[in-house]
C-alpha cells in the first residue's frame, strides 16, 4: 500500500525506524509498563491485514516487542491524524480485531498478542474526543442511565484505551524538549506547525529550529532526513523551491540546498507518475462499473490504493472476470 500524502511520507519515513519509534513508545507508556518490555527486540510488523478479497485494513505503523522474562509478545499500532474523528477509537479497535484474526497469530498456540494503540495527533485544536470505548458509550447516551446499570452494561462491552500524543495541545518548546531523537522531534514539529503555513511562517519556523535542523543534518543519515523535511515543505506549503534551497543553504549547509533542489525534481517526476496511475484507476473503475454494475466502496478503495502493476493485472483480467471479487482476487 503506497503512501497517500506527504504527512504519511514524513511520519512513516521517521517513525518506521525502531530507533525513533522506541523512545516515542517508552515516553507515552506509564513507567512500570515501559520497563516491562525488552526494547532491544522491537521490530516493525505488517501494516495491513486482508479481511477478504475486497477489504484490506491499513494502519500507519505496527511494532512488535517481547515482554521481559516471558514468551508473550506485545504489539503497538501507531496512527497519526491531523483531523479529529469521533469514531477513531472504533477504527483502531478494528485494526486490533483484524490483527488477532490473522492466521499466523491464531496458529501460535492460541495466544493473542497484547495490542496497544497509539495516536499522534497534529491538528488545529487539541484532541478532546473519546480515548476509550467507555467514553464513547457515555457520549452515546450510557451516561444518562443509573450508574450501576451503566457500569454493568459497560462491563459487557470491550475495553480499550487509546494513548494520544496530542501535539495540538503542546507548544513548539514542549515538542522540541521531548525525550526523543532529534529527527523525531523535528518531524513532530513539522507535522504540527508547517502544514498550510505561508512562506514567511515556514522560514521563520526553520530559523527557530536551526540548531535542531543542523543537529539532524550532521547525524548519520542526516542528509536523507533533511531531504524528507524538504519534500514535506514542498508538498504542504507554498514556499517556492528556489527560496527553500537558498534558505537551507544559509541555515544548514550548501549541500542541503542542492539536495532540496534534487528532491523537488524527483517530486515533479513522481507527480507525473501518480497522474498516470490515477488515470488507470479511473479507467478500471469506469470499465468495471459498465461490466458489473455499481462497484462497492471497499473495492473502490482498494483500486485507489493499488500499484500500477496491480492495475495492469486487473485490467488484463477484466473481460474474463465474472464478478468484481474475481477481478480483484
């Protein structure tokens, strides 16, 4: 499943690395819980689970880690959102349910992993939506019942808590001071404060973060990290590429400016490729509608997330397929 927007690209590009994700998870967990895991075993797990031919659940990131002194495995699913959705807790519960139903887990002597859901929220307003199923039930009307009855009904419903790092409720200084690797702090700052900012605000922010940007650029892999930052800025702001190049040259290093320019050219090429893929997606959906009738929403979503190779394979199969399910099998 490809990355669908620049926020995904920056988030996954930084936090898919266990050296960045591990400190983030340890920071969010209660102290005693954080100490229960063998963080040296932290590794990335599969991000998608196929429910059926037409349904694929895709989470942003999944990590697996061993519980110290046991054979138990815990998993952390990381989501990021720049907008607020009332049913977010239900969405991540769906990811958990899909993960538990996977054959490789079910075959492991019937043991299910502990699954902890983490949300990184970088929005315009702080996160004030439910973080537990109980809060959602209360919001839906459970709170108006007799307290004992409400508790009894809630006890019959699955319990789940969403850990939220609410960047929208934090200042720049607070995010910059988080106990995380420099590249992780820089990515969180960019996600929260650069989206949709005008050119002057972007440049002012980069100069405020200069010491952090320089630190990131000077670390191993720093050139790629700054390239990712430049890609993000090019995609989500109106700052001209040439001006960004000039500022990065003064801010960090002449080489950083040149890398920004090469990034811009690559993005333009990718944009042309994405336009080609989008055309194939629209053609396939149009022809599938003519052949099978209304295409289910789940199938549309799968086509919209497909690679060019998948689209070509499905197009070749279109005339022989007897149903939309057979087409996308």
